[in-house]
């Protein structure tokens, strides 16, 4: 009889211990889940705060950009500031859609920190792809495919040719793009007029280099990989309106895309 009581007591003790241990584990699990939920909520709140700040900053940039755009000279000059030097380009008056689009993107900081991701010595240098802010392998695989989500109708003007320093819009090929619409943001600058002459009338030329032809050559001559991507980044620090073109109604301190 006593043996049965002892066995029963042992079983009861083990069951009680298991119950207490289980409850302890359950409490720890619940506490961990609550902590994770709190951390996730705090992260979401911080992201929302950062998104709100970014949206406000973008709205301010766009407001200032619109004010500047309304007062731009007929053929404004923009400074493409890179880590290898500055290229000054003049935008043509007879390609107004491209002129306004390039100016707006530049003034709102769209081009800041992007790369010249495709460089072919004896041909041209190409940049303006937003994917190039990211240098991860996954992003690099998509270089040349990025843009703002829209295209710009072609504006072919016979007098605007692919001379050295010409600023032109990149685009998709004719099969996918029979109307020859331009990329919303990607552009290229001609290094060799002879090699690019075949592109006249097929790609929109909307500007020309007024200073920095030597910088174009310097960029074109960097070493590249099999995809024509420079082995050492050629980065656009910013594209900003040249001081000579800054409207008097907007002070230099209000310019939205300064050098970095």
C-alpha cells in the first residue's frame, strides 16, 4: 500500500513539474512574441515617419522646381557633376518635351547619385537609370532597364545630330517600341560622332555639350566589364541648373539639387 502511495506521489510530482515547466515556457514564448510585436510596431512607426519626411521634402523640391521651370531660359544649361569632372550641357528649345522632362528630373534631384552604367569608348556614355543607386548583384543585373515609369514621345529635329557631345535620350528597341519613344530618364552623351551618325533620326537628340568634352573622353576611356559597365563607378553627384541660368526669382539657396 505504501509503495502505491509512493509511486502515486512521484507521478503527481512529475506531472506538477511538467505543468510548471510548460507554463514557464509558455510565458517566455508569450513575452518574446510581445517583444517582437512591439519592435515591429516601432519599426513601422519609424518607417511611416521617414516616409512622411521624404514625401514632404519631395513636395518642397517639386514646388521649387516648378517655380524654376516657369522661368527657365529658352535653352538652359545644366551641369552634370560627376566624380571625374563636370559636363555642361545646353538643352535645345525645339525638343520641348525632353527639355522640360530632363530639367524637372534634374531639379528634383532624380539623377543624384546615379551611375554612368554603360560606357563604350569610341561611341558614347550612358546614365540616368535609377536602379544604379543600388550596387547589389540583383540590381546590377537590371541596369539599363530602370526609369520613372513613363516614356517621352520622340522629337526628331533634322538639325540636331549626333555630333560629339550631343545629349540624346536612350530608348527600347524598335520591335518593342515602334514609335521610338524615349526613356523617361536614361540619356547618353556622344563621344564619337562618326560611330553615332547612324542614330540620327532614330534617337531624340535634345541637347549638346558646351563645356567638358574632355570629361566625356575621360569617362569613355575607363576600364569596363563585358557588359560595358565601368569597373570603377563613374557616379553622377548631381545635375543642377548652371548658375548663369538661375532665375532671379529663385535664390541660390533655394536651388533643390545642390552638389553632394
